[in-house]
C-alpha cells in the first residue's frame, strides 16, 4: 500500500492530530487555577471521551507519564503513510508521542525501553492494519497496553485502518493465519493472552477509517 494510493490516510492522520491539538488547548485553558488529581483526569469524560491530555499533569515527569501517546503499528508502508501523518500531526500539536522503532525489539520479549514507553504513556493507540497480527511485537505491545489499562487506567484508542473490528476481535481474515503460526512458535498460552487482549481492545470502540470515509462511523475522537 503506497501512500499515494490512499489519499484519505493523509486527511485522517491530520484530522486525528487536529482533534488532539484542539482538545489539549481547551484543557490547558480550563485547567488554569484548577487542581485535578490524576485519577479524576483519567475518568472525567468530555463529549463521550476521556479528558487525558491536560497539561497540568502531562508536563510533570514525576507523575510518571513520559509520553502522552504511544503508537503501535506494523509495516514500513504504514509508517510512511498514515502513521507518519498522524505522528507529525501529534508532534506539531505539542503532544509527546512515541512511535515504535523496530531497533528497540530485543530478543524474544519487549525490550526494557519499549516496555517503559508503553507504561509511561497516557494513551495507547494500536493502528490495526491487515498485517498487524503478523508481528508478535505488535501483539506483545497491545497486550502490554491492556495490562497498563487495568493497572494504571491508561487509555486505549484503537484505529482500524484497513481491517474490520470483527477480524481483529475474532482473529479471522488476514489475522487467522498469523495467529496459527504464532501458536506453533510460542505456544497456545501466550497466544491466548494476545487473543484476549485484542478482544478487550475492540470493546474500547475506535476509529474505523473505511466507515468514516463512507460517513458511516458514529465514533469521534472527541
């Protein structure tokens, strides 16, 4: 998939980033003179979404959030198209964003720097593409996001790029064969944890680009 074959990637990558920027500006203005504790910030909802980008906490490294957003994705072509537009839109919005780098993959497990980056992010954004499940690293990342969500109320905002929710939730379609290969290589127990993580993420609801492009996606990031 070349980026010029998907003109919507550029638009929606910037669209998502613009909403983060708008939200952060609103929160920065609303937080003047106000002290809101960390748990309240995670739970407060505005327009159907969580209030998670308040600069009153995100700029304080003592809070434990080194990044505001962690992006998880698979493939060089996605990196150069949608993910690149989204990443730079977030950076331009002043949002500290971690973009996974394959150089951080060490051995058979998630390297310590990558693990720390996931844990210290306020929001995890797995970008589900047709080839996402072919990477054990992506599956380990999304499983760690779910763990962080349960342990520290980290938020997960999935994006479904060119794959359906059903395929991700039930590991069908382009996800079926990769999961069968993973089971043979790493065993059913670990793969079962990855399957459970995907099912949990799908419950979060997310941005379905194909449906949004057709005007048929009720979800909005804010």
